[in-house]
C-alpha cells in the first residue's frame, strides 16, 4: 500500500544552506519568478535560509531568507510557496516560525500587492514604497558630472564607514561581498572624499544597480551613468519613491516602470539611517 504523506502543518521547517541553491532557484521558477541563482547564492551565504522539503521528494514546498544586521534589524526576503501548495497556509506557517525565531528584533521586508495582506496580518505596517524600473539606459537627459572611478581595496574602510552612516547599521557582511558578487563597483569622489558608491551585479539578462548610496541626487546620477557605460545589458533597480527627481531622470533616460513594492516594517516605525542618501537597496530581499 502507498505510504500516506504527513499533513502540511507537520512538515518540519529546517535551515537552508548553500547546498539548497538550486532547489531555491527551482522554487522561484515554479512560481513564475526568474531563477536568480546568483542572488540566491549571496543571500544563502550572507543570511539564514528557512524552508520545508516536499515529502514527495519534489524540491522545496516553501522557502525564505533572513538577512540580519545585528539586533537592530532583520530583513526577510524571497518568501515563496510552490504553486502546488499555494493558498494552504504553508507560507503563513513559515513566516510565523521565522518571526518567532527573530523574537524582539525589528523586521523589514518588501511586499508585493499579493503578499501584503499576509504581512499586515502578521503585524507589519507600510512605511514606504519602492519603484522597480528596467530598461536600456540611454543618456537623453545629461546630469551634473561628479567624478567616479572603480573602487579599489583601499576604498573598503571608507565605503564601510559611509554605508554604516547612511544605512544606519553595520552591514559589513554584505558590503565586503560586493567585489566578488558585483561585476562593477564604483565610488564617487570629491576632493579626496568618497561621497557615494554603487554596484552593478548580474541577474539573468540584466545588471541590477544596488546598493546605490550617494551624498545627493547628482552623485547618484553620476554613479548610474558610469555603471551604464560599463555594461551592454539592460539595467534594473528599485528606487525609493521619495527620490522623485532621480526616478523622473532614469525614466527620461530609457528605464521604464515595472512594479511597486511596499516597504513594510514590524516593531519599528521606520527604517534606520538616512533615506535621503539611500537611493536603492542592494536587493529588496535584503532590505
């Protein structure tokens, strides 16, 4: 006689490792998302993955990744449920487990319109919005030219200090991975002072610009121009909607709006740091 499978609410939740990368990419593909193996690799290496194995042996039922920044903030991303298990409460169970593990730590995530009701039920509130834009960058509307150059190893400490000041928390474990993760990493420099930095990392057929940290909009524009010049791929990035002038400028230069995500937080009223100099995240999955 065939062995009956255990009910969904009894399937064990386990920690994922880098060895689960392909299973996570398969889960993304199952839900109609890009496979994004390169991004999954970073998140599983720098963060903590959680998942439930399909008892039938067909990969993962559900998964997500938590990127922690000490006790000050954790970001939850890549929350996915296999299509065959959708709308059966398995994603809610995984999220409740992860939030219980995080305890009193403040949490943030970027929510699609589909996922937002669940997160509101779990105590998250909308504190902002980010707009995803994508396209081939063509400099139709020039900007002020702030000097930029490729980052070097000697820039690392200055970049880390600037990032901690603007992000509001120490994310050394993410920033130090950028030279290997990104195809291009550039800094803006004025009078010997690094005033911004940005990376372009490969994701399927695009280069994603993130993080984008800059003293002002002109510096952010100059970093985007320099990264666009270094690639033939379309660009993609997620820009805080409060940066209206930068969004208008990138759209004038060939990038088109794709989607909006709600920035949500739990146990804190807003994200730490200085949003006015934080233009785009490394990835929305990591806060």
